[in-house]
């Protein structure tokens, strides 16, 4: 019930002010819907979907979804903490601060998800059942956003470069700007690849062995 209430609150708190107060005057107002209201609506609908899956009873799949919802709540609380830190550090550039906080926020959310999922499974004495197709999609999606935020965090350094005196938003050294932007792509790519290497679980074979485990055993037993 609590998860469902949070989902309803998220949807209504976003759309009631838009419907009752906002007036769309140009196309940019419509684009704004895809930046904040629609993503928040999707999160609220996910909360409602999770509440529906939990209503009949606790299951492994329901705990997975509940852990995702709790991770969203944790991320919002951490975001408020970052806002307090921002005020204490007196950082003037809101764009740079926003980009720099996203990367650690996603990492903290992922670690919180793993921890709370393990605690809930143990608390309710539920054996974990892994849907490997869903696990693969979710893991790839998570590390894609993590790599994207990592690239954004490095690229945001260009906002701190000395500006061209004739153009307010253009750095004086555009070659250095290009080097930072394009040079941060390979580290972001390897962030994605290493994440999948360590956290993507392969389905077991017919004997119940994990594919990555078998590869390690074969490598250890080979003459090389």
C-alpha cells in the first residue's frame, strides 16, 4: 500500500500543477515534458506496478522490484543531501554541479539496490529466482546510464575552461575542449564494459554451472 501511495503521489504531484496552472505557449514547453514530467510519471507507474505485484504476496520478483523502488527513494534523499553540500561549498556553476553529482548518485543507488535486495530476501526468507533475460537488460541499462553520467562528469570540466573574450559560452582553447569531450569517450566505454564483466550473470548450463565459472575452471586447468 505504501509503495502504491508513493506512485500515486508521484504522478499527481507532477501533473496536477501542469494541468491546473501551466499554459503551453510554444514548442519548448512541450519538450519540457520529456525532461521531467514524463520520466517522473514512468517512475510513479513503476511504483504502482510494483505494488500490484506485491499485493498477492511476497516473491523473488516482487522483492527485486521493491528494491528498485527503494533505490529511487534513496536516490531522492541522497539528492537532497547533495543539495545541502552544494550550499555549504558555495559552488556557483549549477550545470557543473548537476553533472558531477549524477555519477556518484547512480553508483550509490546501485550499491543500495544490491544491499537492500539481499536484506529483503533474507528478511522474508525468500530464495532468489533470477530471470536472466530481465537481468541482462537491466544490467546493460544501468551501466549504460552509469557510463553516460561518467562521460558527462568528465566533459563538464570544459565548463571551467577560460572563456573566449568574444564569445561567452565558448572556451578560449577549443582544441582542449574537444580533447576533453572526445577523450572521455574511451574511459566511459570501458566503464560500461568492466561493469558488465563483473556484474552480468550468465545463465547456468544444463548441469547448473555458470558459464563464466566454467571459463575460469578451463583456464585454470589448461597447460598455459
